């Protein structure tokens, strides 16, 4: 299990609280500003993606904390064993080994070899699987990358709303017309604060971690492709 994302989020919020000061936290709490920033960001994300993409967000958080899923060393050792078996007993002997493999991508590649698929077609089919996988991952990461852009934008919208309301309610003709100027300005700026925290502490880190997980899986699958092609060609284990 990789807890770096959780540790980073907790540490980030802790430092923000420490920087603000426990006694001053009330100055940074405004339900309407929070609703505008968070609600606006969520609404924009929903409007940007089909529900088929959005419903997969639950699985993304499992991916964030999943660590050590891909053991490249064990994979290479398994490839060497299969290459030795194929050279001794022929490619058809790999069928039994393929049925013991849980990874669907690896299993599919071996079965294509057993079925005597030509190398060019074999590589093309496996590469097509890799491309489809990358497209699915890109669609998932795009949700958080878009949210990271929307959050500061809605924070600015909230600030503009607050400034307009502040100016509309300010009466410079009276002696105390500007008495609440500082307080009103502070409330107007809180939405920008919310948007910046959402973008830089939550959405950007999640998108980056998902990209790292994607790179790990693509490297693992690319290793499988090259190994299977080498086994089919009868290269030295």
C-alpha cells in the first residue's frame, strides 16, 4: 500500500492550519463561498464528462493507494521460464502456463502465440490493447486535470461576486459607510483561497499520481509485449 497521497494531503492541510493559526480558522470559514467554489467545480466537471467516466472515480482512489502492484523482476523471471519451456517443448506447451496467469493482457498475448499468430499481427493486436488502455487512463486523469483548472476559476468568480456585493452595499456618504470594508473584502477573497487549495493540494496531486500509475502499467505491459514477441521468435531466454 502506498500512503504517500494520504500523507501528503494530511500534511498539506496541517501546514495550512498551522500557517493560519488555530484561533484564526473562523476567518476562513464561509459556507456560501465554499458552496460556490466546490459546487461550481463539481458542476463544471459533471457538465464536461459523461457519467460513464464519472462513475469510475471511486476506483481511482483505490489506484492512488495501491503500491507495488507491478513486480518487473518477477515478470522477467516468468518470461525466461516460459522461453525455456517453449524452446524445449514448443510453443503449444505455453497454453497450460497461460491458463495459470491472472493478468488478462499477459494471458491474451500468450494465447495468441499458442494460436500461431503472425508476429506483425500479434504486435499490432497487443499494441491496440495498450492504446485503448492509455485512452481509458487519459479519460480518468482528465477529470482531475479539468477540476484543477475549474477550481481557481470558480474561486475567482466567487471573489468577483463578493466584490460586487461589497461595492453595492457600501455607502461612502455616511460616516460608517466603509466600516465593514475590510471584513467584506476578506469574505470576497476566501473563494480564491478555497479554489487554490482545491486545485493545488487535491486535484493536481491526484492527477499526477494517476499519471505515475499509468506509466507503471504501460511499462509493465510493454515489457510483456517485447517478451512475448521474443518468446515467439525463439530468442535466447
